[in-house]
C-alpha cells in the first residue's frame, strides 16, 4: 500500500530538479572536454531523434562528476552542533 505523505510531491520535485541539473552539468562538462553532439533515436526503433553527447564521452563525464562528488563528500566534514542549539552549524570546541 502506498503512502500519501504530504512531502512526497515536494520530494519528487527536488529529485527531478537534481536529476535535470546533474544531466545538464554532465552534458556541459562532456562538451567542455571536447565531446561531439550526436543525434540518436529517442529509444530503440524510434523515428524521433534527440541530440546528446557521444555515449562514451557522456559516461566519462558522468564518472568524473561522480568522483568529484565523492571527493567533496569525503573532504568536507560537518561540524557537529553544540548540544542544545537545535542543529546550528557553529563550531565549538
């Protein structure tokens, strides 16, 4: 049974926006690295074509973006909030 949680629609919008931003970033990154724009079928057997970056260049760009995200996550430490401050990010000894 599915839940109609009130934040489900908002979360879906955030996920969709993040997906679109990531795809756009990967495409721009691939083009900046010299990838060519190609036309390909929208899906196998389709007469509709879409423009995209070369598949291997797109995969390489996606991998580079992923590794960059991992690096940022690994090198950015969240400073714990001082007890009683309800999640503020001020540093404390």
